[in-house]
C-alpha cells in the first residue's frame, strides 16, 4: 500500500490525498501543532507531490482544557503550512475526551512522476534523511525523564518538513520512497520490500539515531508500539553479527514525522546525498542496499553502533 491515495484527473495531472492525526507527543501546544502538520504533509512529499491545501482535524476536551491551548495548536499547524506554502481551507472539530490534532492534505503530481514505496532494484542504495528514536524519547518525555536537550532534538526533527528532501530526490530521480512513521524503520523497509527486487542489507552502525534514545531504551522507556512492530515484522528480519538489544528497539520504534527512506541507483546515491547535505539535511545517510538474495528479507548487519 502506498503512502497516500492517488486519483488521476487527466493524463498530466493526478491528486494525492492523505489524512493523519494523533494525540500529543510533546508538551508545548504550538510545537505539537507544528509536528502534526509536518507529519500530515510528509506523505505527499514521499510520493513526489506538491501539497496545495489542507484541512484541520481536531478532537478537543472543551470542558477540561483552556481554549488557549487549542489556539496554540492551530497556530503551530498554520505556521508549518505557511512554511510549506500550503493553503488552509477549513477543517472540523469535535468535543472529545482525548485531545487529537492532525490534517487532511491534498496535493498534485504528474501521473508519470509518482514515486511509489515499491520499485527498489537490486544494487540500489538506501538513504534515510532523519534520525530514528523519536518514539522512545517521546515516551521518556511522558515519563518526565527526558532531558530538555533530547526533547528539543526530536521537536526540531519532527517539525522539519520533508519538502527539501522531496525536491532533491525528484530532481535526481529515484526508484522508490516512503516516509518513516508509525511502523518504525523495519516496518517501512518491509513495506518498501513488497514489489521490489531481492532483499535489503542494512548496516546498523550507519543508521542515524538519537543517542539519548539508546539511553532511555536501556532504562525500559520503550513504547508499546515498538513491541507491536517487532512482533509483526521480525519474521522478515535476518540478523548478522551480535545485535545490541537497545539498538534493536530503535529499529522498531514507531516514529512521528520521520525522514524519507529512499531507494536510488548506486551511481546517483552520492550525488543525492551531497545535494541533501547541501540543503542542510545533515542526518542523511546511506544505511544499506538492495541485494539479490535472500529475497524478501531484511538482513541487518550489526557491528559497533
């Protein structure tokens, strides 16, 4: 299944439609709004599209929380939409016991230039554009254990748009792309594996991650979604070397507004990486490659992480 819905209008134009919302993962309402908006826009960017319009989706406990909190959340979302040059055209809210916020987003793409999450070819290099570990750190925030520095790191990462990364990969040309979100890195690698040639070889030490996430994982601050992802996707994974248990948790850690995971032919990998770094996407790293065999398996090679 692709990251968003595609509806072809004519030979040279298709709509991309997506929707996403969730409960707060950080304490500041404005930052929560920014993250939710960046996350909702990401599916359009992952498919090589241009987001044009968005609509707010709000569940808010009006009798429990001050309206100022809602205003700050919506202000954060609008701030990120303005950065993306996306027009907010409306929305809908309901009185809900649990606070939720997100957006539905509509974008456009040429039907021949849609970038699906399948189509990776043997020999391709796999590039990840953001660090992983946000779910574990968010769990530490909820447990009032995370440092301010760690919280700032994931807020900066999650609120960063995938716009520049998307533009760069479109210019260079890639075989497949997805954004890393709730299924974790391994889950989204599995999604990319379907319809692709061969299998994936991932070098654990090359994967960008938040160092603090390893510390908190060692303390047992691992979200339930991580274990759910591991139970579901682990049969597709083959381990080489001596795995670090805490780092293994990072591979299944559910992400929010994560980076793009891109499959690109070998000769374009270095130019793509250089362009991403030039755009200030400093975490961008080649984390592995597409291999002929074992087919339909994700081989994770562990050495020192």
